[in-house]
C-alpha cells in the first residue's frame, strides 16, 4: 500500500473555481502547508484573503460547513465557510482567511506563553451546546454523530472493513508498511480497558487540535482551523495538544490552571489514558500509511511505555 498523495491541481483549476464564486481577478494563489488529506491554497480577490481546499474524498467538506456555523456562534475563531462545490474530479470548500500564521512557526517559548489562550479555546470547544444533536464519533453534515455510543465509534474506526473510506484495505498495512499487528492489538486492548471512563462524556471535540491547526500573530491566538471533528470526551483535544507539544509541559500546565480555577475533573488520569490510546492508535495507522517512520516509532514508544509511566 503506497502513501496517500494529495490531489495535484493546475493553476487554471483554482482560478476557475474562484471565478465561479467571486468573478475574475484571483491573485496571489499560493499553496499552503498542512492539510494531510486536502490540497490547500490561499488567494486574494479585491484585497480580501480566502482559503480553498480540494479533496478526492466525496462529501469531504459537508460537515465543515456545519462546524463553521456552529463554532462561530460560540465565540470560537473558526473561519467562515463561504462556498462548497465540486469540480469534475474533486470536492472543494472556500473559507475566509484568518489573520496570523500557524502557531508552529512561533518559537517554543512563544508557544508556551500562549498555552493559557489555548486552554481557553479548549474550554470553549468543550462548552459548545450539543444538546440538540445525538450520537458519538464523526459529526455528520446534519450535526449528529455517526454512532450510538463511544464504544461503537471506537469499534467502527478500528474495524477491518472500511470500504469506501480513506482506510479501505488498511489491514494491508500490516504486510506492506511498518505497522505491526501485535503492537496494534496490544494498544487496542489497552484502549478498550479505558473506554468506560471516556464513554459517559459527550462534548464537541476538534479532533486535531495542535499547533499546525492554530493561528497566531506571535502575541496571541487569532484562529483555529482544520479539524477531524467529533462528539466524545473533550480531553481528547488536550491529549492531542500534549503529544504535539510533548516538550511543553501541557498537561501539568492545564491541571495547574484547572486547580487555580477550582475545577475538578473526574477520572482525569483514566480519561487521558483513554484519549492517548484512542488518538495514538489512529496515529500509528496513519503514520504507517504515510510512510512517516520516525513519527511511527515515537508514537509507538510513547504508547507502549504509557501503561508503565502513567501521565
């Protein structure tokens, strides 16, 4: 199984889509980093900046439109969705371009200084009112989760049959990549032991909350972008941030902030372990498919050692 390759586009294809929605005059068309599954570009029309994303996955951006409307109503700086459509071969979405650069371009010290703001955004994300919706796991375009329970979601995303998705025939990775079946099964067994701790908690989860999906002007956070949004335990987002800023003391800083605010989080350690295993297991599979062997080995070592070391 070869690594997934994002779609390639000619400049004329991007210009055609921009013209379809805004008329002629798109300029400064620039490819953007990030977006593991989408090809992403920025462009300017009439002094206003926009971002356009293209994907080969059918219906790739239906949910993104729903998420954009949802988060903007809760004071979360997520880009507005301006247009959704299809070319002959690709789905696309056009979003407003927010100010700032990705947080990962800031120094480590600057990233740490902005942790309180990141924690504030995590609190807002977890506080999004989801009572009008039902279900767990991936958020569908109608706003509901795709599964009846967290356990059903965990079972489904790790099932062998993933026909019609990015993970179709993923068991082939055990033969054709660095993905090790015994390691995968060991982590999955540990994950299932912690599912009962995560299962009672249903919040909005960004699902990919790290410094490549956060924008900053260097002094403060200006926006949050691309997510693999789902309903589940909000601590999943904290686990993601911690693993991407493993050098930053994220979890301890978060706990200190919660203690200072007088907030008690029930079963914090157990829920974090469940979150680490859930995201880490998917990370192993993703890194193997992409051929990112260093990331695979680092994640493998963390997951296998976490049962001994705790948080």
